[in-house]
């Protein structure tokens, strides 16, 4: 089993049971405890490796947010936003687990990685607000957290067998855009006194 597959599998097991032991994680990914222990001597070492993998994967998913603000228009933003949402779908299990685990959250390198990713995403969403493509009456952090909430719900729905993996892209994108897009036509400005 390749390293990435092992870590992704471990993250899926841990997303379903945050307290899973090394034996349960190994069984959940189809390997033995001994094989898992040869690669990661402790559960903490495995958790930190999953966290590093999560940062790496989400960094790659964030590529669409690096639009040139000076040359970006509404169409370019819309395309980048859709690409971002679809790219993040497979990463939801990694991010969902790592952002809730106390061992991972205590790691300064992980926290720095998440903060760097947040800055990139928030700058992108602020650009969308300035272009009128994302609601300006909602804080960018709320929009970003809402997206991760939907991604986490989609991952849980698939894990629990209630949603088909092929459907979650459409479901997340429709739900997210329905809440993040400004109303059309825009509401009339409130009269001033």
C-alpha cells in the first residue's frame, strides 16, 4: 500500500471514530497492526503524518484561489470557485478529522499550515465579494467555514451510506452556491433617514 493510500485510509477510519486504536485503524484500511506499526511507531506519529498529508492535499486544492486580483472578472472567479469546491470534495475526510483532533491541533506546524490556507481562501472570497460574486453581507470566514461544513456533511453522508459519492459534488456545490451567492436581483438599498 502506498503511503498516501495508507494515510488517506487512516483519515477515513479516524473521521468515523476519532478514538480508533492502531488495531482498529489497521483493520479499517486492510492491513495488519504490525505493518502499520513498522511505518508509524505510535498513534501520535500516525496522526501527525495524516495532518501533514492533509495540509499537502488541501494546499493543492487551493490552487484555483490564486487568481490575479487585478485581472480577475466575475466569470474567472465563478470558474475558480467551482473548481475549488470540486477539488476539496476528496479532501474532506482528511481536513474534517485533523481539525478536530487535539493531538493534531496542538502541533504548531499544522496550525501554521491551516492559518496559511485560511489566508489564501479568505483573500479569494474577499475578491469574490468585491466582484459581487459572493455575498458581501456575510464575513468571509463564515463562507469558508460553511463550505467546510458542507464538505464534512457530504463525507459523513457517504460514509454512513446515505449519499452516493457521485452525487455529493452537485449537492455541495448547489447548497454552497445557493447560500454564498448574492440574491438576484440585488435588494434595493435601505432608505436613509
